[in-house]
C-alpha cells in the first residue's frame, strides 16, 4: 500500500509538528525558526519522515497530512 512501510511507528511529536508546518506551506527555514533549530536539522527530519511514511516529497507529505485530518474529523 502506498505510504506504508515495514516500520509501523508513527511520527514523533516533533515530526508531527514539522509535518503540520509543511502542510501549511512553510519553507524549511520558516519551520526551523518556528521550532528553534536549523534548516539542516529540518531537512534531516524530513528525510526520516519521508522514509518512515514511505513518501517522496513535501507535496505527498502535505496530502498525507490533509487525509489524516479528514479521517480524524469523520471518526470524532
């Protein structure tokens, strides 16, 4: 299944925050400034997130995030 990997661990809290910022359209520099780190660290987080979720880029990541937001609304 697309977006599924052998690693079933979900994103950490920090990763979830980065995913949310990507979905909001923030650039890596903006994300870094908002969480108090460097752009390089954000890029590393994104590589881990993409690998963990089986995604390739920030567009897929934003779509993944939006789909999860809609699932939460319907299951609430």
